[in-house]
C-alpha cells in the first residue's frame, strides 16, 4: 500500500465506486482511532469520532482536488475534530469550576477552629481547581511521572479503564497510582489551605 493507492481509490470513489471508499475506511480506521485515543479522547468517544469523521468524508471526498495526499487530507480533518473536542472539554472544565466556586467559598468560611479542611471541600477543590495555582503546585509534588500522568487524566474526568488504555498500563497499576496520588494531593491541599488561614 502507498499514497498513490489511496489517491487512486479516491478517484474511483468520485466516479461512483462505493467499494473504493470501503477500502479507504478499512485501511485507515484503526489509524484514526488510535490517534484520537493517543491525544486524550476517551475510547468510547474515539469510536464515535472516528465513525463521524469517515461519515463526513463520504461527502467531502467528492470535492477532493487531489492537490495533497489523501493521508494529509485525512490528518487535517482529524485535527479539526480534535480541536473541537479540546474546545468543548475546556468549556466543560470552566462550567464545572464555576459550579463548585460557591461551595468552596462557603466551606472556606466554615472550617473548624483547628484549620482542618472538610472532606466535602477536599473533593470540591480537586474537581474545581484543575487550572488553579494551588493544584499545579501540588501536582508538581507528585514526583513519579506515571503517578502524575494518572492523576492528571483522572482530574480530566477519565475513568480508570480509560486511563489504563491511554497510558498502556495494567489497571491495577493505574488504580495504585490513583490512590496514592489522590492521598498526596489531599495532604498537600490541606497543608496549603491551613497555611493560608488568617
């Protein structure tokens, strides 16, 4: 298989050969899916994104001029899909942060005299302060790269099964890293907030 084969199949598809598109689909499906997963798209969403991308190509390829290679054209379409994904994820993060802002403020004013952070606040901070200075500081204290990667993906909302797939780690290892990482983050957050108490 080479690039010329792909361009030939595109021309055949433009001339009405539906089987040519089927070959292109079968040839490049796994590549597109793996790129989505590698770039942080959850496995189930990656399947949907891949199918949606090829569905749109059934129309877009009819206007394919052939000035670039099909693989380049495909990668450009894939990149646009990823940009949309990251944009929607960023909006969701912002929405989640705003939703927890009130809870954090209320909890900070109701801490016990001993300066202990409540379990509810600990959970809220971890979920809402992903982009905050304190969480970034605490993440840097996770010296194990694998542990830091697992916790970062967990904060992004990925499930253990998905994290294991993305990082190519055994699920037990991912669970161990997540447990230790969460405990370390909680201790760090408690220390930072206790230190900031007036």
